[in-house]
C-alpha cells in the first residue's frame, strides 16, 4: 500500500474529507458512491461499481428486476 503523507481528522459527525487531489486522481466526483471495507485494522474505501450478482463482473452490468446482471450470465439464464 502506498502512503500519500496526507493526514485528516475525523470531525464530530464522523466525517473525513478526501482531498481534491486524490479525488481527481481516482476519478471520484461529488455524489459518487464509495464502498467501505475493513481489512484487519484498516478501513478501505473503493469507488462503488455495481457488479453482477452471479459472477461479480462489473463491466456492462444492467439491471433485471432490481438485480445487477452481466450479459454473459444473462445469456446463461436464457
């Protein structure tokens, strides 16, 4: 894992500001969803990408009855 040297404090509401430089580098815009993971004692933030409920692929995912599904899995279901 690469250190950026950036340190931010958590405010009284539990918020942390992600610096604009990092948001630009990682293509994170206002209102983008971030997925939160815990790895041991680390909190990991990842830009959310909806994935297929069957295979986990995030490319060309569409919704079918409220569920995300990729074209390959959709073809298999047919």
